[in-house]
C-alpha cells in the first residue's frame, strides 16, 4: 500500500475488490487527525473537521431531532456506511437512520438504512461531496442529503432520490432558513453556520 501526501489515499499496485478494501480499512490505523473512507476504488484519508464544524453539526442535530421519523436517531461522528452497489464506504458528518441499523457488532453500517445525511465540505473533500456523494446517496435512496459548502457559505438540500442521484434541490446562503423535505418536513435555520471571526477563535 502507498500513502499519498496531498490528499492521502491508500491503494495497492493491483486493483482490489471492494470487500478487500473494506478488510484493509478494518486493519488501517489512520494517522492522528484523519478519517478514512472508500471513494472510487481507493481508501481516502481526510483531515478531521475544524473546531467550529462541531458546533454546526450539533446545531443540525438539535434542530432535526424533534422532526425525526419514529424510531430513528440522528448523530454526528465516526460511523462507516457501506454502499456495495457503488463500491463506496462513507463516514458522513451527520447521519440519521432507524435505531435498528445501529444494533450490530459490525463497524460497517448499511447505507440503504439512512434517512438523512449531511456533509460539511473542506478543501480536500469538497469535490467528492459535490459530485460522487450526490450520486451515491441518491442511488441508494437516502431521502435527504444536506450539503453544507463551508467554503462558499451556502447550504443545499437534495431530495427525490433516483438512479441518477437526486431530482430536486434547493440552495440558500448561510444565515437563511432552508426547507427540509419529507420525511422531516421542517425548516433548518442556518444562522451560525458561518466561520467565526478571528477574534471569536
């Protein structure tokens, strides 16, 4: 395996199957400050989020928790969801699924169980969040994908999943309210999603 430095990616000299990559991921000890995902046939290491991203993720969870479908839970942090049909494995920033999806001893959760996912972009992950993940989450039937473009300071919600990704989307700048469609049917207030001023740090 080789560790690339710019956007760390681990790949072998021979093409490896998806199950083999998942096994490699299980054995991988990621460097401090990185999380690992499988994207387009490679294990990709992305740096942990900036501090204020945690506050944004908590704001999302706090607002959506009262609107969750019955029996679902929402949280943020390191869980790996697997999408075998697309040979992807993602660790979304915020994720909601039925509680039964978490009642397993495996660290590989079923991507098809997701009812909501949110990704907060960083310079190293932005392209995948805007392209690859839109298609994979949509094809998996995830009802709602919330993309927070932290560099452009705008939020986009995708819904109506299809074989091509998503058929519907709505974009608002940070600070405005964003409608979140079924199965949540609520409004997300994106006030406070912007990066803090230097003197707030």
